[in-house]
C-alpha cells in the first residue's frame, strides 16, 4: 500500500471519529425529559396572578393585557404535553416583539368556548388577539380575538351623460 493511500485512510478514519463523537453528544431526549414541570408552572402562574391582583388593588389598572398580531397554529391534541395549550402563536413584524413564538392558552371564563372556536377558524392564518403573557413569556393567555371587518364597498362612480 502506498503512502498516499495510507494518508487517505487515516483522514477518512479521523473524519469518521469526529462524526461519531458529534453524534454521541447529540442524543434524542427521553420521554421523561420532554415533559415540562407542570406543577412548577402552575405555581409560577399563580404567583403572577396574585401579583397582578395586588397591583389592581393598589390602583394600577393598565398594562396587563396587550394586542398581539401574528399567525395562529392549532395544536394536534394527541401530541400535547400540557392539556391547556391549544396552539402556537407566532408574532409578525407589526408586533412589539417580532417573530416570537408563544404557546397559546385560552382564558378561563364565560367566553372560553367562543374564543376557542374563533381561534380554530383562524388556524394557519393571520389574526390579532388580546391577551397577557404568563410564566416567563412562555404562554400567551388569549382573552379575546380581534376580528376586523372588511371596509365597506364604495359605489363605483361613473361620469354622467350618455348618448
């Protein structure tokens, strides 16, 4: 075997080792690692709600809700780790924080089913929602969907006269 062939074999061998070492460091996550700590998130959300209630009692009324514009994507219910999450919302360039993704939950209350049905209609489409961020800006709790009506059609104006 000549010297060039041995060098090529060594280069191939070293490349293979580097590739194998890279694969060894990136293993897929196990099922128990993928599960979020729902109890800790619920506790943190309760703390945020208590702080917000204290702010309201102190006379601070604004700043809890804001408008978000972007695209809503409905979740497949069979692949959810958190049953409260109904989808994903990705903000667009018009939003305060563009290209940011949030997990969407619907605010509990009288209009919960109405909001969920409206969000389902906007699956994969651009929509504006009103809501608040929870748990370190991970969740967007939607309390309303802003539906913009199409502008009214103006009659076509034609020049007067005739034959």
